[in-house]
């Protein structure tokens, strides 16, 4: 999964800012609560940040930096290519290690995003109605693979 230029810049800049804060924390008298919040942001980024997407007979797996997210192929109602722009972010990241979290779109409503680049996305809708927008380098190949597994 590739990152857009914006995601790359935001991630590098924020990592430098966080490193600077950590380095100068004592001399700047950074409150413990602020340092704790920075830690939570970094751990969240590592937990949710998408790295790759794979498909096998049973699952679509979103490889995240810390833990994988599995979506059972049997739970998928629909999968299709989906071009969107960055929609309204409800809760999540707007570029730090990617776009992930809850977003809203007029066409499809609420969805959970695992995106590195908005132009390379596809949508998975589950039987429960939950929707995921996911990006990868070859979304057409992944969509076809999922559709083949659904048959």
C-alpha cells in the first residue's frame, strides 16, 4: 500500500515534531498529560495504519503496522472499485500514517477507512451494512480476487 505525497509529508513532519518534543520535553517543561497524549496518538497510528491488503479463501486481511484486520469473505455483501475524495472525517487520522478511522460520504454514508492514497480505493460492504474503504497499489486485482472468492 503506497502513501500519497501528503501522507508522507504529514507523517515525516509529525514524527519530527514528536521527536523534538521528546528530546526537549524536560527543558520545555512539557506536562505529563501532553506527553501521554502524544504517546496515545503514536500507538493509535501504529495500531490502525494500513500497510498492505491480502486475500485468501477465507479472509480479506488488512495488514496494519501492529495487528492485522480480518474480514471474512463470507460476510461480504458487495465489493467494488470506489473513487472518492477525502470525505468528512468523523474520528481518525487525516494523514498521519495514512487515513484511517470513521469517515462520512454523501453517496454511501458512514464507513471505516484504511487508505494510503484516495485514488486507489475500493469498497467492501458487509452483510451487516458496515462499509470499509481500502486502498492498495492494484485495487482492480484485489476486487477481482475477492469477487472470485465470493463465488
